[in-house]
């Protein structure tokens, strides 16, 4: 199954080791969400319109470790969304008052300048 990650789980970011054993598929984006900056991690919040968030698509065997990290279903919820022509799970919050990340690209405050180059 596929999962779309847009925050601390991306390559080079502080929670990426949770995806050990998963297969990176590609960078991609998903429409219909605004990205909110909660500080140590972001949250996708559904919205009406063409807003999009940028992230990475992974192939995973199961969602047990991700559900634990994301606090599913008590904190984040998840739904299958169309991402680049295939369906993938996306973790989201139903609402947030945190600042919106205007460009839809979250930068990790724990990793250098928050952006990583990965070969």
C-alpha cells in the first residue's frame, strides 16, 4: 500500500527512520489540503479549492508504525486520496489554527536549514 508523507517523515527529516523498510516511490503533491505548521511537525487540513501540499510517496507493508507515530485515530485521521495517479493514505487533521505554510512545503526545524538534498 502507498502512503503520502509531507512533514517529519520525508527523507533526511527527523522521523524518516520510522519508514525503514519502506520503498521510496517519488516526490509528489496532493490537492485539497492546506499545510499548517505546528512547530515540530506539520498538519494537512482539508480545504475547498486547488491548494496543494508537497511531499513524498512511499510503498509500505502496513501502517502500524505510522499509525502509532501519527496518533491515529485519536490525533490524526487518515484517508485515501489520489496522489499522482494512484491512491495513497494521507494523515490529516480536521482543523487547525496554526499558521499556514503558504508554499505547501514544510521545512524541518531540527535538520540544518530544514531542507535536505537527497541523491
